[in-house]
C-alpha cells in the first residue's frame, strides 16, 4: 500500500511538472505581462526589499535581466519570497516561472526534482561563522559545538559529512526559515552558523556588532549557485540560460550599461554587432523566441555581469566580496560565456 501511494504521488508530481512546462512558459509570461521570480525571503546583497518595498540584489538583478530579454523592460518582474523548503514546490507547481534564489545545482535537484540548471551565476562553497569570543581559528576546532543550520538545504548533509569525516561531534540546531536561524545564532542558541560563504557575509551584516563575528577560512563543499526552471520547456530554459551568458559576454567585450548605446552605434566588430543585434545576418534573438536586440536590452537594463556583482555584493558594498572564482576566465575565474553567434 505504501509503495502504491508513493508511486501515485510521484506520478502526480511528475505529471504536474510536465503539464506546467508543456504550456509554454514564454507564452504564459508574455500573456500575463511579467515574470514571476522566486527569490530569497531576505538575504542582504542577493535578494531583499528596501524600505519602499522594492526588491534589490544580485539574484533580483538576474530576474530583471530575464525580464529585459523578454520584454525589453527589466521592471516587468514580480517577486515571490521563498524559504529553502518552499522554493522547490513553488517552481514545480508553476507558482513561479524562474527560481533565482542562491540554490545549489546538484544531481538530485537536476533529476529527481525535475529541474534544469545550466548557467552558474555564483560559484560558492559552504563555510562557518563563529563569535570572535570563542577564539576559534579553524573549523577543525569545532568538535562538540552547537551548529545553527537551515533545513531543506544541501547545507545539512554537507555539515554531517564534514564532521563525520573529521571525527568531530556536533549538535545540530535546525530551523526552516532563514530568519529563525539568524535569530537563534544571535540569541546564542548555537556556537556556529553554517551556510554558503556568500550567505555568511550577508548574515554577518544583520547581527548586532558584525565585527564581533568571523567567517572561518575553511570551504567544505562545492556550491555552484544557479537559476532553475522546470524540465520540459527547452525554449524557456534557453532564455534563462543565455541571459546569464549575455551578462558575462558583455563584460568580456567591455560593454557596460553606460557605453552600450555608443558601442551599438559605432562598433565595426562583427561579434559585437551580432551580440547587440545590429549585424544584418544576426538571428540569435529570434532563434531564442525573442527580438534580436535581446542582449542589448539586458545590458541597457541591468549592466554586465561585473556591474551586477560589484553593485550588489562587491568590494565597495557592505559585503565586500571579492570576485575570486566569479572573475572572468581571462582573469583567473570561472565565468565563461560560450560563443553567442
């Protein structure tokens, strides 16, 4: 009986995913006039509403870039705040068209959950934050610690694997909502906070006296963070994917939000002209189901990848995150765009 019920549930879920995808997400998005984007409930620098209720952040700008590609207007987006657990249901059910929420691309999510990832917009890894008063310099000194962690994440499994591999003991303090984990750490209910290192830099800003807390040097996992869509809709998957590559390509070419109009009007480079939709033989936009100025609209609306990074989380922001692995491949990083031609 249990096996039958489980099979029925899985079949219903898969049918729901296929039905949502087969309807044609691009057509649905155009019909309603906006993209519904699943984001974090509030992570400084990545996705957070300001005092006026306007969403800002690195992931938010990705949603805006997709809207610019589709509509020529980066503001045609509505945002659905999702927790670590609710984000997948929101995408599977069709509540959101796109999930851009610091989500790790893993094989289980790519297969069992029925999602598609391709473009990694942030290469990350799991780390640890502790109060300076503990005088801890390494994660290997954390045996016996109480560790705050969010449920429904890859973080839980990574945490268990790391402590087991290093013969360390720990007490997990688990909550569903990010705000609950933050509150527990600040209240001293745990000694350690673990999540993606990018998140730790953001969360550190939200605690009282940020200078009293330190992010430890260890990175214990690979966390390629990527936007996700439902399987079964290749057209929409391509649009979301190539939006990310367009941001990177523009940075490689030196095209910015400020100079894109000048370059569009004066460049004689065929690759640049094709990218911006002015070369006569270009049809990459129409092949995507968009207009040929789709990439121009992205850069005009939000800037290139480097601009999005520096504006939201870079060295001149409160987070002060260095590019590191997220630098262009020509500068020692991993950000690399396939040819757009």
